[in-house]
C-alpha cells in the first residue's frame, strides 16, 4: 500500500487530501455511492467498516462502526447535506462516545482528469469548528495519515475491480492479506524485519528454531536462513529483496532453498509455487494509541494455473501459520528495547 500519491494541504481549521485515481469519475463515484462497495475500502489500513444504516441522499444519514486492527471500535455518524452524482458530496461528520464532541464538515469533489478525462481526482476537504478540534483529531486519531491510507485503499480497490472487469485471461491469484497492529513505533517494527540479529529470534513458524541466518539488505540482495522443526528436520528458505523503502515498504520474492543457497520446491507440497511475492507495508496506526499497522500481502509469482489454485485453496492454513509468526513478532517487540 502506497500513501505517497496523496497530496495534503492544511490551514488553520482545514485539512484537504487529494489523489488522482486511474478510473473514470462514474466508476469512482460508484465506489462511494454503493453501500456494498464503500465498506470494502473505507477507512485507514487494517480497519473494517460495518454499516448499521445508510440513506445516501441529501438529508439522509450513514451510521457505521469502524473497527481498528487492534480491535478498538469507533462509532460514526454522517449527515449528508448535498449529494450531486459524479461531482460532489458534502456532509457533516460526527462520532460517539469519546468523540461525540468532535464534529466537522466534509466536502468531497470528483473531477475528471488525465488523458481523455479517463482518470478522476478526488479532493476531500474537512473543515473543523476550531484549530483545537483539528489538532485533536490529528494528534489523537492520526487524521492526516488515516486520510492518506483511506485514499490508498480506494486506489487498490479500484485497481482490483478493473482487473476483474477486464474479463478472463491469464489465471489471477487471490492474494493473501494479513494485517496486524503493534504498539511499537514503525522504525522498531522495520528493524525487526531488516536486522539479522532480530529476524533469527522471531521469524519462524511456531515451535521452530533458527539454525542459520545470513542477510544482505540491498535491492538484489538476499536473506538466506535455515530452520529446525520440533521433530528435528531442517528447512531452508530465501528472500530476494526487490524493493526497500525504509521504514515504509519491503518487497521480496520468496522461495524454498537448501543449505548451499540453491532453489528447491516446498518439501511437503511439491505443487506449491516455486516463488511467491511478499509485500510488507509499515504504516503509522491511524487510531487511538498510535503504534504500527503492518500489512502483509502475499501472492504467487510467475506461477502456473495449478500452483495458483493450490495457493488460493490454502488461505486458512496461511492465516494460522502467519498468525503464529506474527504472535512471535509481537512477543519479540514487547521484550526488546
């Protein structure tokens, strides 16, 4: 997930966040207007949105709950003031419980742009009653970072929808996506993934121990490691670093290996993809308490249709396996200084 494509402008009582999307204005508007679509992308990274009721018209309301990756729930109420299809949304936004005193107005403009007006620029301008309220939502809830992440999620949603709507072609994998919240600042979480002395302490399935680890942290470099399973077997793996953008993004091509650094197949599932692509986004948590939201996106790389099918059918096991690994990372971050 990249949040760098958004442009942010602030004034005494205003925040404006804008971004260009590679989709026509009608398609972008639909992502906002359709109640089934907006919950797929609305909110910062790792958040889920659950609608209680929605009446999308001037004078209507949207009651919804946002649930953060740490489990915290945020109750929200939107009062729609103006709805001009494909052009403008204007609404009053409020909260509940601890946020009930914070209310602000939002104006969202949809403007065709790009070659042949095939793209759309969305500008989201929030106006607060005072500078104090603006500072409160920025400092307490990470409003600016949350706005960037929200637009990044919309961009990913639109890209995925365009790929589906393009029709049949080469088989496409269903990426495995896992999001976790850590109380540590993202520089420490980044170090946990990029320093060999840290990796060998936690990066393994539950019950396994690291027996070897060698790291060459550069684009084109590798992390080669060996693990010993509880029953005494050895397993080897390797990451090839494809992108390193500290402390925000880490992209690797992963494969099974041997002690000499050669490539091998999955020792227990020979039909598993020879290579997988792992994209890690290290994001500031846009919610109470701060910390880091880590998003893992894992998918086959240059795989056959059979390999893709095997990968797609194994998501439940991935949830369990990666869940155990993330639990070890959480324990490591809690005990390391």
